[in-house]
């Protein structure tokens, strides 16, 4: 009766029944390898969370919005992430299927909102990988320069730049080739297999955690209290530029730092015991990374004046400015950042094809997106397409535009997940939940409000770009996806069958 009732729903808000999601036949071309345990999932989360947010965007957010109070921005973002993370954990344990927020929205809010969130996740994962690749390029160029290996600026910078004051401009550069290289390398690894990709990620996570511990442990002795004064710089008279409005805007910008824990949920079909392990992976990685972010941002702004941190490699610049007593740490920091950013690119490029995989399985994208490689058992076609698109974007666009676009996409996904948990609790309370979000309805409502608040404080230009992106997505949905929707086709067949019995 549950499936029949949901199938009978017409229009844009037809839901995909959870029973259908869980009972879909695992035909050969749709099978993925289940090789990830709880520690592997936590490592995936840490691998993607600790990356561009702290190694790259923290400097930009401190210099442009929050000053030393960037620590408070990380705390605000962590609160929103913790609330959303509890909602993600419930869904991931209840619906352990690839697709993340897209699959959850399809089961609760209907096809149209599922499409919107699926299209929005492209901003989070594909553009996220591009953003991190640009940061990776900055650290690699800086590292090679220490050995007198200089890459020409025309080959390692974006040909386009953007600022609020002057708008879009050309830089004279050709392409950011190092960024394109890392995307191509990680895409190749992901096509080969998830086990190999997870093994590389685990190694990288160990390296960057050691480097982070070294930076915090040594850097704390080089903190100058004058750099923390004033801790909360006065507002310039422009909304979002320092003061409390700047702290909240900074939280929205560096929210990019936290996108990793929801990327864990896209690997549900490759987890050995997803109902048990997905909540552990999501919440465990979030807890570890939040503590690291607070410590690192405090040390960073204590070592160097926040106004000088708007650079692609703020951690390395801060170490350089601290003096000869800490100069020996510079190559380790840069190596750690390079390794850390590599793992972020890897996991984000892993997440996006699995969302495409789920959408194609539902008919909302061409069937080719759901093909699994006969030997490697990976969704190789969407992986290759995602890699090509991410390489192009990372080679052309500047990091500040990419980072803000990723943040608003991530925040929108979190809002929809929080609302979906609340809807499903009241619509289908009978469905078993291995992990239940506590304090419902407070947690999902608070999670949605905190994330919406951060969206409101993002720059107007970021909102405009989000709207344009969504309009493009709606055109694709109207002219292709709704005509090929598997749920709609099944619903039509059900209605035809019922009509024939009358």
C-alpha cells in the first residue's frame, strides 16, 4: 500500500518510495564494491574536510571578512554542520544508497526538489574539486619555488579574476596547468577503483594530520598577541566586512571547509555495513575536523596579521613571516598542504559521479551515467566527465569565486536534508531507523535556520550565480529528466493497470 500510494502521486512532487529504493535489484551493471569500513569512512571524511577550507580559504575569509575572529566563524559553521550532520547520519543509516542528499530528497520531498538538490550538488562536489585544485596549484608552485623551480605565471594562474570593486578582468595567464594536472591524476585513480583510491587517501590523511600537529605544536610558540588585537575588527561601514556581520559572512565562506562529511554519505553503496558505519563516518570525521580547524585558525592569525592572509597559500605565508626560528617547518607545511589538498580533490571527485550514478538510475540523466566498468566496478563514465569538467573550471576561474559558489551550494543541500528529516519523521514514522536524530523537531529546524542564515550573509553576486545555475538545471529537467523519470513511468503503468481493472 505504501508503494502504491506514493506511485499514485502526480506532478512535480512524485516521491520515490523508500521501499522501492531499498528493494531495487542490484543488477550487474549497477553493482559497486563494498570495501569500506568505519575507519575507512572516517578517513574519507577527514581526507576531504581538512583541505582547502583551512589551507586556502581561511586566509581569504580572515583578511576580507572576520579578522582573528575567523575562529568564531569556524565555530558558527561547526554548529550548523553538527545539526545537519545528525540529520545526514539518520538518512545514511536508513537509506544506505548512493546519491546523498539527492536520494533523501527524492524519498521525502519529491522529484522536483530531488532534481534541484542533485543539480545543486554539482556546485558542491564538482566545483569544490575545482576550488581545491586551484589551492593545490598555489602550494605546489610555492614549494617548487623554494628549490628554484619557477613555473611561469601564465601557466599556473587563472586567466580570469574577479573583485567586487572592478568586476571580471583578464590576467594575461593562459591556464592553471598544475590545477588541471591534479584533477586528471585523481580522476584516473578513481576510474581504476575505490579500494585503491581509499588506500591512497588513508596514507595522505596520516601525512597531513602529522603536519597539522607539527604546525599547531610549533606555531603556538610564535604567536604574537598584537596580531589578535583587535580580535573582532570594527565594521568598515559595509555589511559583511568585519564586525559581527563579517563573522557570519566569514562562516558562510569557510563553510566550504566542512563539505567532506556529507561526501562520506555518497559512498554508502561501497560501505560494508552502511547502516552502522555511515553515522560513525559522518559524525566522527566532523568532530575531529572541527577541533583541528579551531586550533589551526587561532595559530594562523596569531602568527601573522590577518590583513596579509588573502593569498592562495596562507599557512605557508604565515610560516615564512614568523622568522628563522620556524623556517625549517616551511617545506613540511607545504608538503602537508599538497598532500591534504590532493585527498580533498580525490574524495570530491569520488562523490560527484556517485550522485550522477543515482540520478541516472532513476532516469533523470542518460543511462550511460549509471554504467559500471566491467573490470574496475566503478562508475567510469560520470567519473571521466566530472574530471574533464573540473579540470576545465579549475584551469580558468579564480579561487574566491569558486569557493563562494561551493559554499552556497553546500548550504542549500544542508537545508534540504534538515527539512527532509523532519518531513519523513511525520510522514513515515514506522520506518526503522538504526540511528535517529535526537531532539526532533529542534535539531532539524535549528540546522535549517543556521545554514539559511549563513546563506543570507553571502555576497549578492554569489546568489545571482546560484540562480543562474539553477535556471540551467530546470531547463534540463523540463526538456529531458521529467520525460525519462523512472518513477513517473512506473506511476503511469500503475495507473494504466488500475484503469484496465475498472
